[in-house]
């Protein structure tokens, strides 16, 4: 299933929806007409677990779906699937071999392959949904960069999860653009570079894990102003999804709704010759095969007066 968080209009509250053809069906309303208790948020559905997903699938395939509980996808306002994550997003640095090489050339990172995943985080306040603008504050950065990534959303948590059990904890997959202010790294720390407001475009949907047969063989790409900048495949991940889940859970408990951005391939602006950056007026599109496409304009967010 493809699950979204959406608004039917500007005035409406965000709701949990499921996509069928060109319609967004209200999940809680679908449950109500079929006498099934269903949540109205993505986190609520994740918390409800596999029984809720099975009930939703059953209603979509064998129960009535009234027209008045759905809206055309083209008319819906698509939000980030989890508009406000409970915790920071896990970011994985240097997780494609070619990106390691370009980062070593351009960003003074090590040219050696990491022996363990390189971890950083992006706060919940960085998340934006489909079509929302990415902010460019020229007083903060002159090096605003792009990174397309496969996102993994966990459906169950734990500590010291083994690689063999890790995929059982996956709820689904989405797309994240890891926006990065390259000139905001501080003594090797990345969170200010990675975690500013609007620096985590996320969506447009979550595809449940049963529909992605092999998340380690998905094409992902990114364009700036319709010119392709990145194209690769998740089969080139240095640390695969089970390795990431297992590694993170050795030190910190992972929980339902946690999001892991699995890293970006080569082709980022910092690695180009000459280097390229995002500026107000640019439009970024990012796609992961089988999931969907994010599209975001860059806008001027430079405040007047002194910082």
C-alpha cells in the first residue's frame, strides 16, 4: 500500500490516507463505514501494527469504499508522511562508495571506506512535505547542496537487533532529500549543516514493506532545474538496511516511527567541478523507484538586518 498524510483543503486538518488509483481514501473514515476502528495519523497506524495494516488491506479489497470518503490525488494537499517525527531522523553519511571518493576530494573527509556507519541526525523541525519550499538563507550559507536518499521507516523498535531480524522491523520506505549547508559544518559536526529548518523534504508517501520486494535494488535520481545530477541504485549501499538498523540499535533503542535516511550516491553539488549549489529560483526533484517523486522550489529566506 501507498500511504499518505494529506489535507483535502487548506482549511482541513491533516489526515491519514491510502492511495488507490488516482484517489486518496481517508483511512479512519473507511474504517468507520466498515465498523473497523482505524487511526487518523501515520504514527497511529504504525503504532497499531500489522493487524491494522491487514484490516486496511482487507477493506480495500473486499469491503465498500464510498466515494464521499476520498479525494482526487491531484486535488489533495500532500504533506510529509510523518509531518512531525517523534525523534530526530537518522542520517547516514558516506554510504555509497563513489560519494565517499567525491567527499574526500571536495569536503576533506576520509578517502578510506568507513568500517562502521557514519551517523548524524536531522531534527523533526527540518521536515517539510511535497512542494513546500526549501529555505535559502544567504547569511547562513553560500553552499546549499542536494542529496537524494531512500528512507526506511521502522514499524517496531528494539535494542541490539540482529541483522537477521532487522528487516522484520521495517514498516515501509519513502524518499528524503538530505539538504546540506556545506559551509555550516562545525569542527567536523554535521547537525547544523544538515538540520536547519526545511532541510529534510520527506515523502510523498510511505510504501509498505510488503510492496518493495527488494529495497536493495531501487533506482534513485535527482534533478536540478530538470537537469539530472544524481542517478544510482540502492544495490551500491556500502552498509545495507539490516546493517544500519543493527548498528544503530546497539547503542540506542530504536522505536516505531523512527526514520533512517540511508545515504546518497555521487553527484552532489560539492563534488562537481566546478562546484554547484542551490539558489533561490531553482527547483529540485528527487525520486526513488517504486515510491514516488518529491519536487521542491528553493526560495530566499534571508532575514533583513543583522543576524
